[in-house]
C-alpha cells in the first residue's frame, strides 16, 4: 500500500468517492428486485444480464468504496472508480438522449429522474474521478522513480 498523496485534498476526495459508492450500494443490496427493474428500465441489456448487473454493481460499489476509504491500491482503485463513473455517465446520457423517462437508480430507492441535471452531475463525477486518478497515478510514478 502506498500513500495516496501528500495532498490531504486528494485523500479527502478519494474517501468521498469511497463513501458515495458504499452509500449507493446499501439500498441496491437491501432491495435487489427494485434495482433489477431499474437496470432493466435502461433497455440496454436483456433481463438475464440485468440480474447479473443488479448483483455485481452493488457488490463492486461496496468493495471499491471500501478500497478507496481505506486507501488500498489507491491508483488502481481510482482507475476502477473513473471507469465506473464514466460508465454511469454514458448510461444516463444514452437513456436521456433516447427519451426514456426513468429513475436513475444511482443511489437506490427513490432516485432522481434522468435529465440535464443528472447528466451534469455524472459529468462532474466522471471528470473529477478521471482527474483524481491522473494526479494520484502521477504521484505513484514519481514515488516509484525515486525509490
């Protein structure tokens, strides 16, 4: 395990993403049938794959969230986080562009309806997660070169 970075702001952002992921997984795990329906509402994958996604997304969120909170494999965890946030952005955007009037399912339970604000929120989360991964990856490479 390496230090995420000497900058406490990076650590705080990393822990914030971790907390967001863990929080997001709770309702999905507690209400799996409702989450399967939310996944199916995106009309991207069939019913059988929706079941798998509805199981693996919350499991991934909680495990990745804990990795980020505790600083385990920070650069790798942030890369996975950037991929997840970017994937969520693409998923929400395609649903909006297709005119689907659905709840996002982002935080489980009664989420917000997909619209311009939800897309903006996902752009910010994706961009911030990518930026954070780039910064932490650069720090990790700097540490590896100096040792």
